[in-house]
């Protein structure tokens, strides 16, 4: 019977996993232990989440107000992409978190092209880009915790988030914490892990071991030698320079979206927290040197009201890709130990949430059942990693930029499945039929936002002019909601300050 789960590694991945499993199985005989090395600091990036994080935090029982207070959190309503299409100053589009008005009821892209081709697609079919441009929050003071007026996720301080989750897991969920280093692995005769030998706490036995050790992948990678499948031939970025910068003053507006601004050989993220901005340059070391990448980062910061004298950026290197298997014998990898592509579209923490939820939901009762669960887990997450790669690559292959080898190379390499979809989309819009799993990583609406935001146009077969009036009604509905919400919603900083002082209503 699976009664003892041992998680190796803390940070956001380890503590989210511990929290989900412990909260779901409170009152049972399940015992969750987390081993975290006191000598290895978490990477501390990964500051963007999806709306799914609201459900995850509610599921583990935390207060949203406490989360805002302790994690320097802010609202995220989607992503804004600058200079990805042609590099011009007025080149931008949004990928918001709300679905288009009338999504699934009418062919919105066809009617957008026919009626309003000069208005950005997301701006026409959704109110949320307008909330972002005007710095509005996605809810009101009277909106209960985790509820929304406009769909939202979070920006957060990753280091503080890990500490916040650890405190909650220890004080509220009964997770056993072992601050120690793993120095050895004992195995059963069948190859299963029997116990982890720690430096000062001895051997810790278990029936299921979860590897959250980051890129070192101590259990799945080093011990079991499960191969790593690099994706560097598809997505070239393998380096990042990250820095935290102050606002010009304490009342400076807090952005309600992640901004991604394309550069000569990568892109710069810009995330607004209540006390600072997190800014970083993700790039391909094969196309640009570190010094030039840093120069581009510094120019961006200066141009966006940042200080001239920023700290020395922290260099991060990674090999984009994922493991051939994620669950092997009685060991499952979650987080960076399972893989990492790049932070575009903030999929890393979302995959942690999905992985931890599936482990908890499908927790095998016996060792025989574990092999069946493992097979299902591996199939599900191989599919999800492939879909992440397709969706991220979509942003690159549609670019019209040809001003550097980086952009020319990116548009020349298209994964086969994505190429097939693009062939279909030349004559129809992305639809639910293209992504028919119950829990898709990105829905077809997200593909529509990026596809048409990047300047793609479909030559629709069999146009349906009878849908024009219906579509126009949804376009007007989005405009009316925009007007209504801009008048009713507070700005980001105003609501965040209120939450920190007074909290939010409990549901």
C-alpha cells in the first residue's frame, strides 16, 4: 500500500506538490515528507501563473489575502507581445485570459476579417486587453476571495511563494519537513527506490518518491538515468539574464499583464509586482553573446522608466526539453526535474499544478496499480509537453521579422504537428476539434489569439454571411463590457493595497 510519500526538493514545485497531496488526503493514513537541501537555493524565477493557480491555492486551503501580503503578489490577466510581428514601435497584441465573446457560437475570426480587419483581433472580441492597457484590476473590493469579474492569474515573488507554501504545509497540512541533503539511494531488488539516505536524518523510507530537485533531477535523471529529450533544435533559447528593478516611486502603476518584447535574438519579460519589477532577457546563446544580450536588456530597462544603474543581472542557462518518461517505477518527476522549455506563456508552474493534481487524484493504492497510473501519467504529460512546444513555437514561426539569423532560423523550423495545423488554419480557424482532450494545456481560443495577433489570415472556405449579424452582436457586447468594466473596476495598485490592509470576502 502507498502510505508514505517522500518529496525531494522544495521551492514552488516541491511545496505545491506537498500541499496538494496533503490537503487532498487530510485525515487519511497517508504521510507526506519533504526533504529540502539547506545548501541549494531555489532558482527564484517563474513569477507568472495561469488562472488555474487560483483553484490550486483554494484547494490547499490558503487565504488569497495572505497570499497577496506574503508573496508580493499582483494580478495577471494575460500577456502582451511587443514587436513580435514586424518589430515596429506599434507592433503589439494581447493573449488575454478570458475567452472571446461568442466563442464557440459563431466563427469570430471569419467575421473579424470580413468586418473589422484593421482592429486587433483580441481588442475586438475581448474586453480584457482594454483592462490591461488601462491598468484595471480583474475584480472589485467586494468580490470574494479567488472569484473574479475578469479571469486572472498572478504575478508573484517565487522565493517568497515557496516560503509561504512551506509555512502553510507545515502549520496546516501536517507535512513532515526534513531540511537535509540526500547522500545516497537504497533500492529494492526489483529496482524501486526503498529509501533515501540523508546526511543527518538517516534513511527515509517510502512507497512513492517525487523528484522536485530542479534541473539536477537527482532521482529520475541521475539515479534512473531516464533520457532527456532536448528541444533546442526547435526552440533555440537556452539562456536568460534576470534582474529586479525598483519603480520610480511608490505609486507607480502595476501592469496587469506580463509583457514580452522581442529582441534581436530572444525576448524580454517584464512582470510588475507591488514593490518592484522582475525583468529578464531570454535568448539563444548560438545567436547572441552574453554582453550584447545584457546591453539589450539595459537599453530596454532605461526605455521603460527603469534606473540607469541596475544591479548585475543573474545569468541562467538551461537546455530546453523534457524527460523521455516522467514516472518510472516508484518515482515521478515534477517541475524542472521533468523538463523546462522557456518562460514564454508561463507554462512551468501550470505543468507543476497539473502534475501534482494528477498524482494526488490518481494516487495508486498498490504497487501493481502504480504501473498503470505511471503509464497514464507518462502518456498524458508527453502529450502536454509536445503541445507546449507547438504553442510556444507558434509565436516564432509566424513572425515577419527577418532582421537577424535568430528570426530567420525560427521561421524555418516548424514541428510537423504544428505545420499540419497551420495547413488546416489557412482555410479555417483553430477550433475545439483540433484540441479535443478534456484538459488541454492551451485551448483553441489561445491559438486564435496568438495566430491572428501575429498577423495570420485565413482564407475561409464557404463564408457564412448569415453569421455577420450574430458576430456583430458579440463584438458590440465586448465593447459594452469594456465600457462597463473600465468604469467599475479599480486600478491594480488600489485594489492590491486594499487587499493587504483589509483582505477580501470569504466565499
